[in-house]
């Protein structure tokens, strides 16, 4: 089954002599083609949830499965490979490499999983064209606007054909017009390429583009719409 499932997930951290539950019995299901948002104040558990969904943290209790695979049963080497091939990350800042042009930003991701094929290069070019960057393939990050850099980051998240897309405050560094543009582009790629996507955001204006909205408060996740 493609998609992301969290079942009764709790994540606990030690703080001195006490144990703090950052997540409390959280369950979430995101299927292929779904674009969901998670909102809530800082410290509510959103980043912890995204880290667990992205196989960066292990839950203290509960199960996490991605594309039908239970990630708690993987060792660190398996997890590293799995993150590269099955999960695409879009972060607050584009984190582009200054000395690589736009196309090479994507090709580098393909290289990390092994040999780069002509199919990989074709997909990279198609993604960039779809995101309005077809004329920017040979441009370097300092020659792009903030919105363009973030669109390169979106293409990079999709280039390995990952089934899960996780976006952590992808509009935080953008003005309103560019923010709307970026979220619309994420939604478009999710729908057209049938991916399961989760976006953590503080900007509630972006919620109109999402299929479902969940609110996180004190480690508890509830469906808002």
C-alpha cells in the first residue's frame, strides 16, 4: 500500500529526571494523492511528527509504515537508503548548493542513489519545466529569486520519484505572492504525480490548497477539516 501510516505513535524524551511526551498516541493516514497540512503552535510536536514520518526519529511506541514497510524494523543503513529513495523533503530554506546549476542540483540527488540514467535526467528536466524553470537549467542559485530557489527545492524532492513528500514550513522565507505560488506548485505536483504529502505550516492562508487540515496541540493530533 502506498502512502504514510502512523498508528498510536508516542514519542518520549528525557528532560532531567522527568519524561516528556512530545507525541501522545498519534494516528495519521495519508494516501497517494493526498495533500494534508498540520498546524499548531511552536513546541506542540509538529516537527517531531514530521521527523518520525521521515524516518529521522524512531517512535517510543506505536508503528510507522511507509508504502507498506514498517520502518521501526529497519537498521540505520536501511533507513538511510529508504529516506533517499522513498521520501522527498522540502525545508524552510531551499538549501541549494551554491556552485551547482539548477539541473545539477537535481542530478546530484540521483547520483546519491547510484548511477544516473537518461531517464533520471529527463525526469529532472520535466520537473523543472513543469515548475516554470525550463529556461533556468544552467542558472546558479545566486541568479534566482527566492521563489525560484524554492521551486528548485520542490523539484529536488520529487526527482527520485519518492512516494512520500514532507514539507516543513516551505513558505517561511517567502513573501505572500511567492508563498502562494510555492504551495500551489507542491499541490499540483502531488496531484499529478499521485504522491502522499504532509506540510507543516504556521501560515493558515495556505490551508485552502490542502485536502485535510490537522491541528497539533501538546502532542495530540486532531482533524480540523
